[in-house]
C-alpha cells in the first residue's frame, strides 16, 4: 500500500476495483495457509473471479497457466504475481462490523465505501454491514441503503441487524429507548426494507416474541443469532431449535457459565449447528479465555471485529448511533457509563494476535477468519449470495486472497473475487 495516498484516494481506488471486472491472474511460490492446512511452493490461478487451478509443481503451473490464458476470457490483463515464499491466505470475512475511518455502515453509500476501504486494505475482502439499534423507521431506511450498496459491490455481503430486539439488561452500547420486542409487524417491516439483503440478526430469545421471531427470520432466509440476552440454557436451546445458528460475540453481553445456571454458552457448545463469534482484541475477551474458546469450539469460531467508526483513527471522541463514545488507548467506551462500545479492531490484527501473541495454530486462526464466518453464513458452499463459495484456496472457490508482507501478517496484496483491491 502506498501510505502517501489519502483516505479519499484509497476509497476511490478500492471502490472502482471492486465494482470493475475480474482479471485473469496467478500467484505462485507462496506459503499457503488456509483451513485445509499449510503448503509450500503453492500456486493458484484465477479466471473470471474464481480459482480454476492450484498446485505445488512448476510443470503443472505452466500447463494450467497456458490453458487459463487461452480460455474464453482471453489473455488480456493476465498477470503472474510471485509471492517469493510469503504467506498466502484466503481473504478475511467479517460478519459483524459497524464501520471504520470515522464512518459507520449506517451512513449511506459514501459511509459504506469509506468504512469498507478501512477494512479492505487490511485484508477483509468480504464484510457484512452491521447496523446499530435505532428507531425502526431509521433502521429500515439504513437497510435500504445497505441493500443498494450490496447490489453493486460483491465485497458487501448484506446487513447484520444488531438490534433492536435485545435485552435491556444486556444492551451494551445500544440505545435502550429503541429496544423492543420482535412483534410480527416489526419483523415484517424489516424484512421488507431489507429486500433479501439481511444476512443475520441478533435476537434475545427470552423476549416475549423472541422464539417466534427467530423462526420467522430463519424461514425468510435470514440467519438468526443469539446475543445481547439474559437467556438461560433451556431458552437458548429453544432458540437454536427454532433456527438460530450464530452466537453473537461469545462471553460479551450474555450470562456467563455458572455451575447451577449454565446459560447460553454450554447450550451452544453442545450443538454443532451454531457458529460462535469471537472478538480477539485482548479487551473484550481476556487471552486465556480466547485460547479456551479455540479449544472448546474447534472449527466453529468466526473471528469478528465488532469495529466502530473509530477503527483506523486516533483516540478521541466518536459516536455509535446517537450515543457518544470515548476512545482511549484504542478501546471504545460509552461516554455516559463506560460500557464497551464496539472495538477499533481489524481482522488483520485479530489474526496476528492469535498467532503471534496467543501462540495458536496459524491454520486454526486463519480458518476462524475465513472458513468459520463463511460457514456461519452458508457461503462456504455454492449459494445464492456469492458467485463462488468462500473460505479456502481451492478450485471452484472465489479468488479472494491475501499475499502478506514477508515475515508479518500485514496485507500486501489483496484480491476480492479476482479484483485487485491493493
């Protein structure tokens, strides 16, 4: 990345690239790390946004590359990138993020483009745009803006509604005046505004209409998540059976594990249908508990950022919806009561922390930033949301990939569906 470029220049560059055409390209001589393991001297070839061939033998690369260059797409713009032994991973997928670079995903097309760039330059090739709790009409308006952006940008997967159907006792940084029970008419209003672009919604299942809402959203193709709740073990199990398939930022804004009141975490641990969001910034969840989660929920973790507008910005005063936020030492808290107000995390930093500071397996950590979130949304297999499945570097999957700087976990080159963003 050219650090002399302004945010405006980078946003324009990334937006043009992601809405442009996919080039034929190859990466060779890489150290591949994904959920399927580590391979040295690895290469891949992409045509029309999808990976068409991979391998480790030079002779196989030459024949596959010649075939790709003479395919229907033709040789125009075909290019080979030599990784020179550097790490190559799939692009990161953040299914729970509110913004970056002083912009929130509630801020319309310009805000979406800016915040997306703030994450894209750190290797997040796909993002679900999380919307904060607001009055229902405002959330519906913001949903329509997200739907419009997602229809143009393959890097935007849809919306995540973190509210308004949350428990007041576990509201975190959400405006209590806007929280409500998910009555059927509220569910219908949001589904109509989302026009098929709501990917997930966080719901407290113990609310009067909570279980019914989980069932209704699930039937509409939205993935319900349990979170910001006071749910006990049995209510959590009922929510899972009704269709909940994600646990929103485990350990945060929910009951902990008690030997006589087990709460939602043991209920989710018992049921392999549920993926578990985890914020690895050393602040939301202490490092020993992050390591514990990786051991307990092996293969079921989706690393998220829960990032807000202050991501990529200096300490200072910001906002989350209508609530004032103070950021000190990179940690965001509500100015009113000190409650944690999201993070200033990127997945690039989350992965680095997991490998370098916590000593976790690079395969496991990369999987949690790629295949884990893809599986949570059902896009790790052929689906109606993405042109190709996501999550690993293999033929048939999307050409979403990151070449990292040698010896670091910093993104050097980034592709989203064959479009070079960085």
